[in-house]
C-alpha cells in the first residue's frame, strides 16, 4: 500500500461508490504452510445488523478455500482504472514519469456460510450482473433445478467482517496547479482508462486549487 496522506480518499461515500463500481476483487490469504494464495471474484459490500461486511462465493476444495479455512485473516484488493503519466507533462518536464491509479484494500475475517445464504448470494450476484433482469435465463431462480443441485454442493458462500479499509487514489495531488491541469488535458487524448482518470482528477481541481 502506497501510504502517503495526500493520496488517501477520506470520503466514505466515494469509497463505497468505488467498491460498488469495481466489485471484481483479488482476495488473498495465507495457507497452512505460510504460502500466499489469491483468487479473483465478485464481492459486495453489505451492512448486516450494524456490521459492514463483504459477501461472495467461491469453489470448494481449491487452494484458496483450504487456506481461508486455515486462517480467517484475508485481504481484498479492489482495483479501478489506471494510466501512465509522463513527466514531460509537468511544469518542469525534466522529471520522472509515474502511474496514476485508484485502489481500495479491505482487511477482514472470513466466515463460511450455509446453504440458505449461498442461495441469497447467488441470487444477488446473478441479478446484479444481469442488470436486475429477473427474466434472464441465467438469473439464479431461472436455472434448472438439476443444474443447481449438481453445482451448489461444489461452492460455498462466505462473509468477511471488515476490520480495516485503506485507500490509494493516486491522482497527481502532489503536483502544482499548472502540472495538474496539463496532465488532465493530456490524459483526455489517451485511451478510455486514461480518460476515466482525467475525469476523477477534474472532480478534485477546486478542492486542490481553490484559487
């Protein structure tokens, strides 16, 4: 984690919107032999009885499933768009280039859930990515019973109780106003990821440079 104060996002609403917009996360942990494991899967933030949690599902009997059974401590990394920033765009162009990006790290303790929760999570996941289309043939409730009875024993639902959230929204906040605004102009000429970063930087102009 790039732990510099001016790259931290403090607005909880912005963080929650980022997590919702980038649900496909890296979930990492450590196995019984102190070997790192990781998997990528969709995670959703929910509030249950006053607790803020992440919920999702994964395949059983994989290296990561066994590792999470061994140790409950996990880290979920949510990554957003990112882009190269050329030092030639700064007011002093004889500078090192860098990379702008947005990332949220969520630490917590994982608990595996039962069959009822698995159904709830699969229903939520399928409807979310099908645009809440309850008529979609791939929505959980429309899948054949035979398929579900075969597939569901192979997967498990889980919940991660969040213990810490850390952010890096590295968007050239350490640059002077001239450099910052020129980076935005240059990024708008680049690919779609760069244009997203430019848009995020534009949202912060008035706060960073109020005059």
